[in-house]
C-alpha cells in the first residue's frame, strides 16, 4: 500500500525532499505515541493502566514520550514508519524511472520514425 501511495504521489506531481520525509515520519510517530486515546473509558481497555503481579494498577506516565513504555512504543513505531517511508520512496522513484524510460523510448522511436521518413 505504501508503495502505491508513492506512485500516486509521482502522478500527482507531489515531490518531497529528504527533510519532508523525515518530518512526516517524526510527526506520525509523535501523534501515534502521544497516549491520548479516547477509545474506551475502561483504563485496561485503552492500555493506559498496567497491572503488576499482584493485580494492582501501575500508573503509566503517558505524558512523557520517553518513559519506559512510551520509549518502546516510539522505537517500534519509528521502525515501522521507516519501512513505510522507504516503500513510499521506492514506489515514487520506480514510477519516475518507468516514466522516464517511456519518454526516452518514445523520443527514440520518434527520432527513428523521422529519420526513416527522410530516407
């Protein structure tokens, strides 16, 4: 899917520099790992409450993006976003190369057609 998104970006004329890809990755990781979830009112359902071995709740610091739990989540999401961005870039570049080759081939064929007409 990310590969296809890269292709679509090429056809729509959306070109990103290296800094744009990095910002996209960082902002996505930041948004996903903020811990601000409203999916459930039950703390155990939304992952904001962890239980120790005795079943007592352990308060998780969701405000600190580099706390133990959030740090692991950030590492995981960062790795995933690296793969996604790589695939988007690959889709974009492959489509650009394919388009470039088609233009070269069409230009070459057009050149041959004109030279044959003169003979």
